[in-house]
């Protein structure tokens, strides 16, 4: 028996006959299945434990998250991804994100590396055939056979093939788990300081070139905290030093800029509604209930190129040690549903100080004309 793959329901689906064990009993069954390398018992224990986690109180989940995270290294790659998702669910319900983050971020890196190997091997073996879509019920066994090309399935290199297939098929699960921990500023700070964030973003960029963008992972990993932002308004000739934290995308930044600058009566224009500001900060609303807000500016880099709303604040260039953003009148009227790309990350933008006329003029003198 090869204890390296499970076929139970995806997270969020109820099993046909859900068991109802206590959380402690569920852990005991899972740990016993891992120790015995019993795939069938592991699958059943995972179902039971997932049900128990769904009914557990927050105080129970605080200890369950680190306990699950501590098991990840001992579990083979395929079931490990499902345990990672369960760990992320515990984090979303109160478990310590820092205590859970190490194995999860290591796992998503391993999955990215494996997925890249799969894409390269697929191109060699399948030629022009499109890459399989794991979330569309593509068959991993068929992909494994194709990549093996008739080679001995028990040969050492066959194990590497299976690991690459597993990585490709489970990367979306690792992305879910990684976003759960990266939604917390303490994890982002530690990951950035350790170089983990830069490594993940580089791998995700390579993966996007091979397949598609891991937007949730890249946006969460690129989120800045306590980041200075110099904003220069070209029409008024004024400048403002701000600080942003947890601002995930530039739509969110755009709305918060209008709130601070127009709502704060530093600039003329149409300030966003309070409800639009609150969903950009912390309030969670479903997409259909989000208020619309109107774009008040054209966001530019100091060299005159556009900073697209579809990007992140990490796209804003650093000039003289601080991210510098230039505001121009919008080229046309734009509006969008206000909110946060990742609801679990609260965001804010605050004014630090208004620049003097001399400081603003000196900063604007370094700015190039708009490219529009």
C-alpha cells in the first residue's frame, strides 16, 4: 500500500455519512492512521476530524491549529495538502497564525516547486496538449502514466514524477492554507524578514508564466504593513506623507486615498461614502452588497507610467527610500464595488503629515509628465 494519496471530499463538502467524534478523539484516530500508514483509516479520520473542527469552539481550535501544523511534516504530500487546509481553517477561527505558518509556507513553496517541475515535464511528454486542470476533475493517474512514459513505476525517478503530479493537483489547496496564515500581519512580517515572501513571489511569478496567476497567494504575500507612502498631487502641487497597512490591492488604496485626502478636505472632489471606506478597512460584505465608489484620481509612478488599479501597492516604486505615488485627474469617470480583495486582511491608510510647499515643489520637480 502506498500511503501518498487520498480521495476524500474536497474541503467544504459534507461526506455522505459524517461521523461526529469529539475533537480529541478525531486527533487520536488521525495520529494512529499516520503512524500505521493506513490510507483508508487516514481518509476516514480526516473526514471525522474535519467535521469535529467545524463544530469546535474557538478555544478548542486555538490548540488544534498548531497540533495539525506539527503533523504536516510526517504526512505524505497528497494528504498533507488537505491537513494544511484544515490547519488554515483553524487559523481563520482563532488558532495562532504564527505557530501554524512555518509548515504551511514551507508546504506551499514545495508545491510551487513541484508544480513547476510538472509543467516542464508535461511540455516534454505531451507536446502541444494543454495542461490538465486539477479543479476540473482532470485525472492525475493518467497524467502520471503519461509522464512516466512506460518507465518502471517503482523506479526512484517515478517517485519524483508522482510528487510533481501531486504538487500540481494540490497547489490550489496549499494556496488556500497559505492565504489563511498570510492574512495576519505578524506572519507577513516574519516571512518578509526571513526572505520567505520573496521566494514565494518569485516562484509564483514563474508558475503564472507556465499556467495561471495565483492571485490570492501573490496578493497576500505582497501585502505591505506599516509602509510609508509619499503622495504627490500634481494639480494642486501638494504632497502628503502617509502610512499604509494591510492594503491588498490598488482599488482598495484608491478608495482610502480619496477618503483621507478628499474626505479630510486636503483636496477637492467627491469623497467616498462611509460604507465604502468601512468595507475597505475591516467590514465584510458579500460582493452584491458592496457599495460602489468613484475613482477620484489617476494613479501614476514618478516616471509617468500608470499604476493600475488591478495591481497591488507593492507596484508603487520606491524613490529615495519611500514609495512615491503621483495623482493626476482621472482620464474618464470610473467606478467599482468597494472592498478588500482578501476579506481576512483589514486595511488602513493614515496621514502622517502634510508636506510644506517647498517640500512638495522639490518632490514634484522630480516627477515626469504622464504617459497618457
